[in-house]
């Protein structure tokens, strides 16, 4: 089957590989009635989900990609590894597979007997200011129960679904081979459509096929906002952004979600981050429980308000525009410590630029400016007088 791609993620529907998991040990005490096999700190509130894959005793961040059937390794990393191209057929349109990757993820040793794919991620790494070396696909995840707490910024592999995990929604795969999960999404006046669950898809909440988006627009269920550009492995991609009047997943109803036109229907992190999400892949079901951001309105991506650089764990403000970051009081040269309560060392540059570009939410940043430590705050749509500062000596 040919490879299909959409904004900020490329999906592969190839023959499902198998992954040998070593005997797993408990890394954390029982939590909520379910044994935690492995626990990781990840980005919160719709930031990219990155897990540390240990290869040759070195740690490499990989994206968690439920929209990929097969794990993919960045070409630059693959060139340093002793990977051998595998012979055989892996399905129509599948890319070559490479064997010999041995890695560790939390409590599990991963072997890839059916191989991994190799691709050039430089366009995404540069375009998204994202440090990652590949994507962990459903070949690893399909046998796991995964809980993502977007409020706490944690991802856990569990031995069982914990009590009180939320509403159960049955997932299905687009075909029997990929294992890629989908959820039914209902728009008023339309039958349910299957949307791929895409945990490597940041940005706007939804991807909607051009055909369905046109149908929604014709019935005044969606309004086109702008022509925009996104980032894929191959570079930039043009798409339309639109605000959808209303949508429903299971019993959960939302108004005003923002979507991209795309080749595929997909649900991204900006939508999923409204919940604590538990993905029970072996039993084909997902549990959704309302999170702290369940009712936060969707907003357009505004990435121009600030640029930052990152070196040795230090995040420095480089430029500040006249938008929310400027009204907050940030200045070039400020050292960011936290934004809206999140330690910036646990966030990506993409997330910082995203949240500091939102004028519809309250913003709080703790920064070091010279020898001072400042707390900057501003309210939604503030004027300059609404910005406040509190100061204390730098330690």
C-alpha cells in the first residue's frame, strides 16, 4: 500500500512487524491499582511525546507514533549503526527494512526481527526545532497498555488498565495489518468517520480530508481560516486551516476545534491533551478521562511571538515580537526557567513558541535576567498595564 503523508506526520501502512520484549520489571510502585512497568517524563499540554531509546549505551529521543505501523530511524543515526538491509517482501509500497537494531526502552529490551525503516528527518528537525532521532511505531506499542497524563507530563506502560480510567471507546485499525488505532468522530448531520490516533501529530487538533472538509464547509459546519504551511519529512506542506463548528468523540462534545486539510483524517495531540488517555492496544480500546484542559478553547497556531535557543539545558530568549510574549514582558537574553508552571527543560522549543504565542490564555513565566529572578504574568488579551512582575534575588 502506498505511503500516505499529512502535516507533521507521515503514516506507513505496511506489514506489521513483531517486537520481542524482554521480561519486564516494575520501575514504579503500584499506581491507581495498576502495576507500572515503566514511567517517563514527557511534554505536557499537547507538546511532542519523546521517549529515551537507549542504543549502544547512549540515549536517543524518539517520538511516540501511534500513526506509524513500523519504527523508523533517522538516517543520520542509522549511518552510525550496523544495520543490514533485510530481504523479502514487506507489503506493497513498503520501504526497505533494516535489521540489527538492538535497543532498550524503560524496562524492555527491544529487538526488531522484521526490521525498521530508515528516513531523513532533517526537514522536521529543523522546521520544528525538535531534537529527535526517529519514531517508535505500533510494532513496539501494539502489545502495550499506555497511559498518557498530559496534565502531569507522564507516559506510563502499565500491566493493566487502572480503575477509573474513563470512558471506553472501541478502536479499530484502517486495515488488518497496520495495527494503527482509529476513533469514531461525529460531526452534526454526518455519519461517524474514523480518525487515526496520531500521537506524533502536534499543532492543530484535527486533520480532515479535503473531501470531508469541503462537505462540512458546504453545510456551514466548518469555516476556512487561512492557507498555511506545515512541516513533513520532505519539507513544507501547504494546507488549509479551518474551525469546525462541533464534533463528538464518544460522549465528549467540543465546539470550535481547529483542523487542517489533509490526505487522511487524524486526531492529534492538541485534542488528546484534553484528557488522560489510556490506550489498551491488545484489546483494541481507548479510555478517555477529562483532564484539566478539557474545556480550554482551541486557538490558531501563532509561532512568531518569540524565538528561543537551547544549549546545555539552558533556554534563552532570542527574539520577542509584539504579541503575547512581548506583552508578557520577555526580553532577548532572558533565561527561561518555567512557562505556565512547566519546567522548560522538559518542554520542546516548539511548545514554548506555541504557548507564548497564545493571547487567549493567562501566561506566567519565571526568568533570570542578569542577576535577578523575575516572575512575569499577563492575562488574556492584556494591555501593557496588565503585565505584572515580582522579583527576588537570583540564587
